[in-house]
């Protein structure tokens, strides 16, 4: 990950946290529904890793939002 994009990864992660908590599910529950490891969800939420399109699409489906919602960053 390029350092200049770190802030965007973190904002993406914050959106994942927001929508996950809105559904009142844990990281483990989200991980199981998306079919990834819980530690991967944690790393996404903390903005430590990039995310494939497959995971973005599955996250959006599980979180009952559009993929665009995950990129609608708040200031």
C-alpha cells in the first residue's frame, strides 16, 4: 500500500465498521458471511490491507448496501 493512500484505506475501513455495527454483527459473524478470516476483517477495518473486488462485492451484499456506499467517505 502506498503511504499516500493510507488515509483512504482507513476511511474505507471506517465505513465497513459503520455498516457492520448498523447490522449489529461482530467481526467474526461478518467474516463468516463474507467467507474470509476474522483477522482479515479486522485488517480491513483498520485500513491495513487492500481489498479485492470480490470481497468488496461480498461485503456490500452482506452489509445490505451498494459497493459505492463503502467508498462514500465522510470528512
